[in-house]
């Protein structure tokens, strides 16, 4: 049975009322808190900026069945969207297949692919997947693709015929959170998947350095303490993660969203790259001006040590990137004006 989520409550029947609907497909249930934070931020963005819409979340597990249900009730002024993140392309084909089905189905409504990074591999598999996506996306002339980094923006423009926008990752819409907690330790947050490129010898050297003054813990933004996350338990887990980050003297990571969590909590953070540069490009696009986070491609440990020591000494400051979401706000506002909402 399909579960639709409205105000964090699961329902099995779509509401029958006169409110315009904002359908959000692709909401994850897996335990990557970065992707969970994206879907949570997307919800908060629409509910805060466009309260005239009834925001309805659809779990990616229910994609096919939900498409058939929404097809029966969707109205011209409703908006269809697919959740943002870093999985557009050929590395995560289950997400890409679900995205294609949504985009190629609701071709008469404003359709938004929330901020994504894109990567189609330069091999036979990647080219085949790219062609399938091109064919599916091309069916929808009302589709707007939103890129969250300049590299993805240019790749989307050259790969697809659809309109492409440029905004930050949705989690950066979230307000900074102050935690009056003691800086108890340091945290290393590293990937354990095909995107990992940081050398183990570099990790070991960093651990040795950090352990001189504070205890060092290792974790990942992919939780192993729960089996499934839905809109019901998502926000509490996100708040718990921010509290964990706030307790750290410094974060060392190759996870883009670990850096974003560090931004939100004012925690010094050094970001390393992944296999195709999504964190690096997004950092230089949106976060380079924030002085308690930094990026490195270094293998030279002395330079890494210098960056870490510098980050430990910086003070936080105010920042505001809300205006960087204006392109996204504009297309939704045009739809609202068109249909008199």
C-alpha cells in the first residue's frame, strides 16, 4: 500500500480538497543522513516559501504505484518534483530509473528536479544510461533541472535539452543552529563506497595528529543504528547528527553533507574530494567565503596539518545565501501566478 506523507504523517489516500499540490517523488528511506537532510530541507523550503501548496512526499519505494495514483488526480496547477542530492547519472541507476519515470509521465505540469550533482561515466554503461535519460527527460518540456554545483550545471546544459537552473544544495537553506556544548572530541567522517579516493595513509596520519589533543572518533553520515528512515523519524535523527557535529573541535571528511552539517553548526571542517568532484565544486561555488570550512586535494601531510591547525583557530561569522535560491523561487512563483494561487 502506498504511503503519502503530509506534515510528517503517513496517509494512504490523497486528500480531496481545493489546495494546489506539490508532489515530491524520490524521498529516500535508506539511512544516508545527507540525502535525508536534503528531503527535509526541500519540505521546509516549500512549506515556508510557498504555503499555498499542499506538500506531499512520496517514498521512492512507492514510486511506480504512486505514479499511477497521482496520474488520476493531478490538476494543471499542481507541481511535480523529484528530490535533490548527488545521484543523477549512471552510478546509482535505481534512482535514475525512478527519476526518468516521473519526468516522462507528468509532462503537462511544472516539473522540478531539485538541486543535484550529475555524473554519467565515460564508458559503455555510462553512455547507455545517459541516452536513456536524455530520451526520458526530452519528453517533458515543462521540466527544470537544478544543478547544485557549476560542474553539474555545465554538464546538464550539454547533456539535456531541458532548462537548467543553478542553486545551492537544499540543505544550505536550513538555518544555522547554535549548540552551547563542550568541544569534546574530533570526528573523521569518511565514505565507504565507490566514490572514496582519500588514501588510507593520509587518514592514518590525520588520526595520529588529531589524537594528540582530543579523542578521535570515526563515523559516516550513513547510519547503522536504524534500518529505515521516513519523514516520521527523519528530523529527530537529523537534529541528533547536528548535535554530534557541534561537539567536535574539527571535522575531517570526504562527505559533502558532512561539510554542510559543519556549516550549520559552526564546526571547523576540512573536506577532501570524491571520485568525480561534486564536493569540491560545490564548496568553491557556495562555501568558499565561510572561514571555518575548507577544501583540500593535498597529499602532502605538512600542508594538510597546516590547514587543520588554521581551521581550529578561526571564529565563526554570519552568512546568508538565501538569495542564491532565487532562480528556483522564481519558477515556482510564476506557476503560482499563472494559476492564481
